């Protein structure tokens, strides 16, 4: 089983890479994922039309800095890749402070942090820095360099399909386009990678599809190229913000009552995890694309603190200090449990539907009556027998009984063994 | 736009008229309404059968009084028309106090107020007066005069139809049968008159039908004579008690989930008006007829303090002091907003339903990413796009998004303009 | 009408009998029931297969005791039949205290009470006694006698069918298998007996079927032998624990929205009885068999304090002191009222569905208008008229109106009398 240390090491290894929605940063990231799980890496050429969008030109960057009037590097991409406005066009010029300032982004309310900014669809260049540093800049002429390229190339994404007994698929999606940000991006990437690794180890009833994609344009591209494949998707999760110490938050699918919606609720309840469940809203991460009216895939998003609600979000403080090894492993455990519920949510028919069967002679019931403390295991047997009427699956029965899914599943297995149940498709 | 002064002047002008369910009082009232809006005035002969009822004989009154043993007029119809039991048959006789008392109505719990009483369907005569006055009456022989007529004639009502793009109609109904009572009767009459005046000024998607009718027998008569016309009615409101300073109260239609039911709730919420929403009950004003099982029109009733729940109700204290100009105009504004929501509740289809369209290149989205405060206008665009799936109208989307209807409507208009939506019938 | 004294006398008479799931105790009990109501007594031979079960051998007992090393009877069946493990096989032997103890059952947490224990499906013998007595037992050799027989015979149950206008049946079930226990068993037996007696006195719209059966094996046997007869059962109640002074508790049928479920709720509300309504769970009394997936009869259970939730449950303290005459009669009254609602839950069609009929000329409405305190009786008339649209029965209308069932039923009867309603099937 995955250890906290493995997960944090995986994130630390990916942290320095400068990712964007295209380019070598994503490629390198996906190659490192490949060391653990056999994802296929796909390249989609710039200019490919994907629904209303086009795959943009590929962006790569080698270096970037600002030198002050005295020639000192005061902002250096090599030290923190957030310093560059992501997708900046190349520039190398000298300019006075006043003009430079029109290209600088800061966070006046968090004056020591460097913000994360992008300009994917409008050509621009810029730098991000701490507001306090901006305040201290002396007048004079500054030299700026951004050694980047924005050229025809491709958009890169990774995909892994784990086939199961049935064609029904669960889609697990994470974005891979953020540079040095740990909770937003790398935590989801880590949970997905280790989740796939664990799921690959054992037989599965359902099939699982993992996609590692740049945000927005990545999911749009994947949906455009794989529209036929979405027919089998019965539900899914968008994974992000899974390393901070906050409570779990589940944002429901647009449909709201899908198996994934219900499984997540059940798992968080069974785990005794305080949590929040929120309705679907058509903004956020890639669930907005999966739930667009032309697809309506039943994809929710299970995070710890949601995007935008923790102060470190999209700043240099979303670093290795923010993500906690035990949070990461706790998140992985919850994801595994959700998949466990979905996979174990079989439906049975009670083969002795008229009155209760005699559990005693099958070794499933206490032998001396009169003990008025009904044991939980016996009650679970009765729940499964009563509701295995062809209409209820184990998750339905779990919800009705207010017992844990595990207890109900174990009861079903015991009854199956003595021939009182039959699985139905 | 209508001013508070116009509304209060309109009411003050109508206040002295002695109205009843038939007769010249209603006729004169409707003629004054005609000065502002082109209602048609209909006359339905006495005796006409209207479902289980017959149009009653027409009642008119010229004078009425009680003289005490000393020949002094102590109760005088000319000073307050509530003094006469409405629909009193003519009488002119002398009688001792004890016998007179069997014809007197007072309010022991509100001893200074004169009650409003009627006897439409049983021939009777009587007077209403303050309980304190009753207590002071000396023994002796009194003279009473009621110079009224109850003869074949007709029942009078007014109707105005404002056609729209579609045949679907909203029915707005108020009663016009109460004598000198301001909140119960005249406030509804005023709101309906000025509402029609405002709606007539601009093009309409829906059609609007206004009926100005005597309570109960008027709506029964109108329904009996216009049964075919009710096919197009998709919802409606009964207007009454709209001038007092109380909270808005909405009594839902029998169906309870009609567009009018939802629009009223939305408008009151958007306006930040504290309010109460109550279930349908089969008594009250004319909504009881519109919602009878043979019609089941989706007609609710939007009032301020409902009938019977303010102490001045059906007493001489329901006078010009009770209705407030700003309450009247506030009520008119809410009624206009409800019609605005109903009229604007169009349904669109997202023409780019697979994933989000690129709003940026259509000038609908911020150009530099990274601003983590999603602006409301942009979110409204996303709500409209996501739910314009052929199943949801703008009111549905408003409810789901928990935004205001105006924000959603503006988003829809912006999307329509750039060709991302198409209206569906 | 039944008196509290009659009910308590009936219970006191049955209390000393040693009942079990088979045997002469049940037979004698049913014979005494027959003195009040004409139940048929059925005998089902041992070995008869009933679904997954077989009718067990018949158990009868004449005597049982334990003598201490000094030959003194320290535990005596003749004084309290709970002292014998119910269904004990015969035994007569001497054995040391240590070995005897493996056959003794006590309640360490209620050290003065004798528990009630059974061993129906595993051959065993044993005694139940107060824990404090156990603690005082001296070392030495004890003599035990259980003079019982376990032989082929039959299972006995009683049944009474009260036919009504329609074939639709209400099933009332109580268990008759407990020995000297008053609240659990005898209170239900008493309520069922007196309920049948009352119902038999007047004509009925519905039919009623009473079954007096041993718990679990009895209902399974009855269902197996009467499977065809269950087609007409539209709902039912399992009666138990109806003599203690606790609140009423209603456990809903598996379906949860049946007429019985709704009638019980209505009756308890109308009676102003504080009560609890609980969801169905597939354990408890015989409702577990009636609600098994192969039957899904809409049978709930209406008790006072439910089984297992009062400290005297299944102990010697569930005796004549626990059951209160006024509780018994109160329970009977509620059961009668539930049957009254079910029987009276007719459905009518308003023959004047378009607008209200004129109630005044039919003598159903106040003659002088203006009395602003709508009288409840008149409102009930309007509720019945408005909702007698072919879709709502009187119980539906009662629920919507939030009035009492009696008020609504009386209104329907008044309207029926003047020809405004017609009953529909």
C-alpha cells in the first residue's frame, strides 16, 4: 500500500517543472507518471479544431528575468517559474520602471506572495512578483528577458484505461497544466497516479479511465477526440486540491443523483470524515466540460478545500509546505473507497423472497433466541434479504439501512455463499 | 411611470361610491377605470344562469337613515355607505328599539368601527353602526328608511385584453363590489388599472387579460360566459389588499408549481422583500373559482396583508388612512416585475452544447486569466449555456443558479446576440 | 363500548398460561379468545413445509424445578413459567453447580428479574432466574426436572374474517406465543380481540382479517398456507406492546406511503397524541414476514413503547403491574379510529366541478355574509368540493386541508346528501 512518503516524494519531484497547457513541462510530467503507471501519451497538433476551440500553439520557455538599473537580476524564472506570466511571448528589451509596471502582476493583499497568472488566448508578456518587492523598485531603466517560444507543436495529454468485467467506465480526470503549485494540480496528479497503481493490482468489475490533461482545453480536446468513448462513462471524478489539511468537499455532478454522487457521500459518511457536499455549478475545473449539456457525464469533483477558498491558492505559497503527507494518503484512501463502493455496488435477487429464510440452519444466526441486542451483522443480512428484490443494489440498501457499505457488502457475500442470493446484471 | 400620488388620487376618487355586486356603483367605477384604460363594460341580465348560480336582481340605493324617537338622523347612508346592509330591500317604517336591534350589526370588540355586511342571497334589510353608538340608543320608536330597489337589471363587469406575441394568457382579476373600503377592493382595482396601463405601453410576448368583476358571482359569471377563452390561460393573479403597509403574502395556485407561482417567489426574493408564501386553500377571493376542479387555472393571489388578518378589514377603518401611497406603488412595481419575469421566461437552446464555447473571442470573457473572483456576469453566462438544453427556461435557470432573473436574462440576451443561443417555442 | 376493566381482566385471565410457539398453551389461549369472538382455530401438523421452514414438533410442559443440595425447590415452574427455557427438552438428573450453571440464564444488569429465553431450533434445556439468586447458590449437587415433551403434533393459530362491502382487506396480526408476559403479547392479543368485537357490531366498507399466531413461524405458516388470500390485503397492522404507559410508536410499512401508514399518522395527529413515526426496518415482529420482498404487504406496526426499549421487556417485570387499563383502552380507541379512517376513506366526484355550487340555497352556508370568521364546517365543505376531482379520497383531502378526518368525512356526507357528490369506486 502507498505510503505518505512515496506520495510527497512524487510531488516534490514534479514541483520544479514549469508546466503549462502545452509544452515540454507537461511532457516531462507525464513521463514521470509513466514510471509508475503505463499511461499512453498523446500529442494533438496545434490548430486541431476541438469543438468551438483550436489547439493553441505550443509554448516553451528556457529562461526569464528582470534586471534592475544596476544590472542585478531581481526576478528570476530559474528560482521560481511562477515569476513568468504563463504563455508569455518572447521579449528582450530595456524599458523604464513606469512602462515595466504595466507588465507586472502582484497581490496587494498578500504582499509577500508571488501570484500565478496566465495569458493563453491573448498574446502578452509579463512577470509576477511579491507586492512588497514591487513597492521597493527604484526608478530607472530595467532590462527584461523572456526566452520563450510560441510555435506550432502539439498539446500533450496522458491516458490510462483499466478494463474491468463490464464495459461501464468510471472517468478519473486531473489537470496537469499548472507550474510550481502543489495543492492545485500536483496533489490531484499524485492521487490519480497512485489510485491507478492500486486499482491495477486487483480484478475490477467496472472499467476505469484516467486522463491527465491540461485544464479546460485539455478536457475539451479529449472530449472532441473521444466522443464515442464517452458512451460507456457512467460517472467520474475530477481530482484536485487533495493535499491540504482541510475538510473534504464534494461538488456533485450536474445530474446530482448518480452512483458516484451517492458513493462519495456514503464513503465520507462511513469514514466518519466531516465533509461538505455542494450542488453542481457550471464553473470550476474540468467537470464544467464533462457536464456540458451536450455530454452530461455524471462527473463530480472531490477535493479537500476547493479552489479559491484557501489563501495560498494560485500563489507561491501553494508549495511543498502546504501539502501534508497524511492528507495526501487520506485522500487516496477515500478515492480508493469510493471506487470500492462503485465496484462493489452489485445487485442481487433474493432467491427465497417469501418470508425470511431460516438463517439459523445455515449458520448465519444466533442459536439461542432472546438476546435482545440484535447484532449488526444479522441485521445487515436481513436488510440485504429484504431489499434484494431486483430493484435495489447494495448502495441503495446501504443508504436505506443507514449501515456502512462494508457491512452490507459482507452480508451480501455471506448470503451469496449459502445460495440465498443470485447476482443480476 | 406611475406616481404614488396618481394611485392614491385614483382611489380617493372611487372611495365614496356605493358599490355592490350589481348596480350603478359598479358601473360608475368601471367608467372611471375606462378613463385610464380601454376596458370593455359588459352587462349580464339578471336571471342568466351561470353554472349553479343565477345572476341576481340588480340592487340600487339612493338613501337610507335611522331617526331616533326625537326625529334626529342618527345613522346616515349619505355620510358612510357602510351603514346600510349591502343589498338591503327597501323599507320605511317605525318600530321600537328592541325590534330595530334585530336589524343592527356592530362589532363589540371594535366598538368605534362600523362593520361591512351584506345579504346578497337572502332578502333582508339592516344597518351597520358602531357598537358604542348602539349602547347609547335610548328606548322609543325609531323611523328607518332604506330607499333601495332590487329589480331585474344586470350584472356589470369590465374586461381588457392585451394581446401578445403568443396566445398564452395571464389572467389578472380584481373584485369591484365593495363600497367604501380602500384596501380590500380599491387597492387591487388601482394596481390592476395602472398595471394594465403600463403593460399596454410596450410589446409583450404573452397576452394579458384583466377582469374587473364583482366577487364570487362575477368570476362565476365570467367563467360561465368565457369557458372557451380559459383554454389559453397559463396562470394568473387575483389582486387585493395591496395598499396597506404589511408584508407581501402570496397564496399559491391549487397546482402550486405554475410559472406564476414561481415567478412571484423569484420576484419577491430578487427584490429583497420579506414575504410569506402560503399554500392554496379553497376559500378567499375569486381564486377559489378559478381553481375549482372543473377549471384548475393556475391562479394565485398576491396581496400584502391577506383578508381578515388586519384589524381594519371589513370595517369603516379600511379607509384612505389605511392605504399608503408608497405601498400602492410598491405593489404595482412587484406586479410589473412578476409580469416581466413571466414575459421574459423564454427558453433557448445552446447551439454549442458540447463543452463550453470560447467566450473570450466573442468579447464575453475576461482576457487575462488568474483573477480568481469569478464575476457574476460571467457566471450567469455559464449558467445559461449549461442549462439551455431544451428543457430549462430562464426561470428554471434563475432558480438553479440562485442568481437574479435580471442577471440571467441579460446573460441570455448577450449570448443570443453572439449567436450562441436560439430561442425555442 | 369496551371498559378498561374488561381488558385488564381478559389479560389477567391469560397471564398464567405457559404459551410457546406450539402446544396447549396457545390452544387454551385461543379458546379463551373464542369466548368473545368467533375465531377459527387451525392446526398445522409438525413437519409441514412452509417456505424455507418446517413446522416444528409440538412442545408441552407439565412441570419443572431445580432442587438445591438440601432438596429444596429453589426454582419452580409452577410459580413462574418464565423459569424454564422455552422449548426445553425433558431432563431429570443430578449435577454439580458448575455444570448446572451452563444451563442457567440471568440478567446481571437487572439482577432481581427473571429473563425470558427460548431455544426453538436447537435442542437444549435450561432455566432462567434472577441473577441475585444465582449469586447465592451454594456448591453441591443439584437436581433438575423438566417434565416436557417435544413430539409430532401441530402448530395452532386462530383466524377471524369480518367481511365488508368490498373485498379489500385489512390484516390485523398479533403474536400469541409468549408465556407470562403482559405488555409483549397479551396487550396486543387483548386489543385485537376487543377490536374485532367492536368492528363486528356495525357494517363495514372494508373487510378485516385477524390472525392470532405464534411469532415468526406463525406468520410464515399463515402466509405459506394462505398465499392466494393475500391478494386482497391492502394494508395492515401488527399489534403489540399496547398496554404500557408510553407514547405511541408507529413503524411504517416497507412501502411507507400506504393507506394504513397515512391513516395511523392522521389518527394520532387528530387525537392530539404525542407520538413517533419510524421508518420500516426488516426486523421486529411479524411485519418482517408480511413485508418480505415476495409479499410486500403494506403492514406497519402500531405499538406504545416498542420492543426492547422498555426495561421490563422480556423479563418477569413485564407483568400485570406494567400494563395500565387506561393505556389498553386508549390503544383500542386509536386502533378503532384507524379502522374508522380506513373504512371511511371513500372517494367522491364533485358533480358541480365548475366554480363552487351555491351552498346557501342548499342550507349548507351561513345566510348573512360578512362574518369574517369562516366556520370550520364550511371550510371543510369547500375542501371536499375542491378536491373531489376523481383523484383524491377523503384521507388525501384531510391531509391537504390539515383538518381532522371526522370534519372532512362529515362534510362529505353533507354534500352527498344534497346531491353534490357521487361516490366513485
